[in-house]
């Protein structure tokens, strides 16, 4: 099981071999080839380190020249990669950080690094495995009882499973982590966010979702061959739809979802050694991957944009490749939200 830094590349950054694997996931070979080729071309021109450096020339430096002292930020998967880089950047600006991590030792080590680097001691570790559905509810409810405010929630943690596996509740683990866990955590914390000033929710998705059309008929990956890459990409599409729908329902919270580009993290090196070796000089640093997350979390400029949008390099971008037939109907999108709500209630603590 590979944890989050995937937002990096397990779906975003593929070699041609991995790209071929994506293509096999589609029923229409012609459309698969088109999506595959268009996506890879987009990747090499927009998702690399050089692409970030080029995009950063238009960034307004003053956007991040802010103090967020007195504001609190919850970041899932904050012990390494993009999550840690995000926590570090916000801590430097005075924010109170709530690190939500699965591994206590790694989390405490990361916290020590952040405190040492920033001098900010308002960094707190919370242990939670997002794949454990009931515990997500319990954690969120407990957090609301203990803390009086939460200004920003950053849904950064994610997982890709090498094979289909179930959690204690009988749910497919990657779905439980990447989709249902994100939904429950967000929905449960909405009342606390709504009580707080300038509330925001940011979800770290993946450019890999561009090759996926929303599918609600096989959420538990029970039918067909389990293709971990395609399952992950589908979850990233579901996160985009979820963000769009929540933004419509909760209009006083600013929702956003983003793609960090192809990022160099330990998880990529371990999970995709061939890709990492061949592309390592082109991969973004974790700090570059986290840049748009931080911008969405702290800048005044970000909330001037409409809620519910998808971002790449501080800019709103389309959630679909041209002519790729990945648009879904409002009915299908509502079905996803209804299923998530029903599942969430099933496992809610009373």
C-alpha cells in the first residue's frame, strides 16, 4: 500500500509503459489512445519542473507574503511529500497546524522538523488512518469537541492499493481512504469551518483524473480486473465532482481542488523506480508541488475566484481534456453524492 505522495505521480507522472496501462483501462481503444496521448502531451508540457518554473514567472509574490497567525489548518498526510511541504510553508507564516497522519513515528519526526525549521510550536499531531471509516467519524467529532475553530481543511492524504483489499467495515480500502474518508472528514468538519473566519477546503487531486469519466456503478471495484492505477484515477475524478457539489451546497466555504504536477517524493521513487529514474531531472520538488495548495490556503487572491474550481499552478483550469468525452450528467453527479451520504450515515457513530 502506497501512501499519498502519489499525488505526485502514481497517476500523474507516467512513463510510456504506465501510460499504456492507463489506456488498457478503457473500453474504446480509439478514445483510450486519444485520451492517453493528449494526457501525456499535456503532462510533459505542463506538469514538469520546467513547466512550474515557467508558470511561476506570472505568480504574484505578494500573494504569499502574508501572516496567518491565529488561523488553524488541518492537513491530512502531513508527514512527508506535498503534505509536509504544505505544513512547513504555512507554519512559516504563523499558522496553527494540525497534522493528521497514519504513522505516529513519522508524524512526530516531521513535526520536529517543522518546529525546528519554522520556530512555530503550534504544530499538533493527530493519528488517523483514513481507511478506517468509523474512526474518521470519531476523529472528526472529537476534534470538534476539543477545538473551537478550524479555518482551513486540506485533504491531501491518499492511497493506491496494489490489489483489492477491504477494511474492517467491508469497504474497498482505496475507496474508503480517497473518497469516503475525504467526504466524511469534510462533511463532519463543515459546522466547525462555518463558525470560523474565511473558511476553506482544499483537496489535492491528480491530473490522472483527466482520463477518467465519473462512474458510480462500481465504486467498490467489485467487478472486472482490479487496475490500481485506474481505480486511483477514478477516485481523483470523484474528488473533483465532490468538490464541485459541496461548493454548491455550502456557499459560505471556499472549496477548491488541485493538481500538483509531477513531484519527486520517496513514494514515487519506491513505487515507480523506472519512471523516477528516467524522469527524475524533470520532476518537481515537494515545495513546488505544494505551492498551489499553500496559495489556495493562505492567499486573499485565491478566494476571489469562484468556489468549487480545479487549479494547476495557481490558475483555474478545465477538469476535462478537449473532446475526451469525460463529462458526466448532473444525475450521475448527484448519484455519487447520495451514495456517499448514505454510506457515511451507515458508519456514523451515535
